[in-house]
């Protein structure tokens, strides 16, 4: 009986930790959504708006409560392209994502003005693997170039996260790294003044394989997740790395790298 009670206590403790972890991740996700400078929208299969972020609603001239539950095509799409965009929604819902993963179209604001938006599209599946919704991330084309004003946005988001994060361009020049990355470098004896320097010169232990992974993300536009083991300061340090492309229109111009340590040496 005592053994069963101990097992039950362990299960309760584990579930409590699991819930706290999920709550923390949800809070981080909410902060990221709040800082996103464009439109994030989730559409049901008939085009009704299930979710839109605050900034997205503002871009369109609305409060989000004025849009949730309304039909996206009737509310925010110019009359002359409604049918075309409905067709695209239906094709994505059928699983034809590749040719519509990036798309540009004007949207109509509450004030009847139009703004050109570049969209990254994806679908959402249920537990059985059926596509049930479409999620789209849109940036105004005139503001889409990766310029200095966007670094303030990235800084506010990324300095909230416990992962080491850096951004590089196609020449592998480091344009930004977050506070966690700076702390890791200081602990490991690497330079902390690395903005403007080449990634592979700052970290000479990075292999040719890693360089090819970056090349692959620049060429394909896919997100790449890998696990690595490095020996630094006499310690075996295991990490999980996600390389995420940043698009200017339909071209990858930058990569954001998220590094999560698995061995708990650097995050003590």
C-alpha cells in the first residue's frame, strides 16, 4: 500500500511540473504573439476568423473583438480578389501547401484603404491528422525588409527566452545575439563582442556539417532541428538547435538560430 501511495505521489509531482512547464511556455508564447509586428490569423475552413493578434487587428484598423467570428473574405479582402483567395484557402485545406506557403495579396482596412501583405501560410491538423484550420503570418511588404527597426522587436522577444539565440545573414555575419547567448559565451571563455563578426570565426569548433545545414536552410527555406554534442571546458555539452529562416518576400535572407542546452551545465 505504501508503495502504491509513493507511486501516486510521484505521478502527482510529475504532472504538477508538467503543468507548470506548459504554463510557462504558454506565457512566453503569448508574449511573442504580442510583439509580432504583423498579422497572425487563424481561419476555419469557411474563412471565419477564429483568432487574430492585437497588432494584426490594429494594422487593419479594428479592435480584435470586431473581427473574431467574422468572415475574413467579407470583412478584409477586396471584392475583386475574394474568389481567388477563397480558392487558395480551400487548396491549403486540401493539403496543397507547397505552392501557397508564401503568397502576396492586398487587404482592405476598416477605413477602406488597402495594404499589400506578404503571407507565410500553414495548416493546423486535429488529433487524427485531418486539416481543420489555416494559420497565416503576414507582414506589410513595404516594411518587410530586415532593417534595424526590426531588431528592437526581436530584442524584446528574444531576451525573454532561456535559449541562446543569434541572427546571421547570408555571409554568416552575426547581426544580433541575445542576453542568454552573451552569458554562455562569457562562461565558456568566448568573446562577447561578436556582432558584425563571422559565425565560424567566432566559433571555430563548428564543423563543415553545421555550415552545410545553414546552406540548406538558405536554399530550401525549411526549418532545421538538430542535436549536437561538443566538449568545452572539459565538459560534454549537449544542445538542441533550431535554424529558422527569415524571408524577404520569397527569399531567405537571414537565419535565426535557437540553441537549447540539454545537459544543464550552462543554465545553472
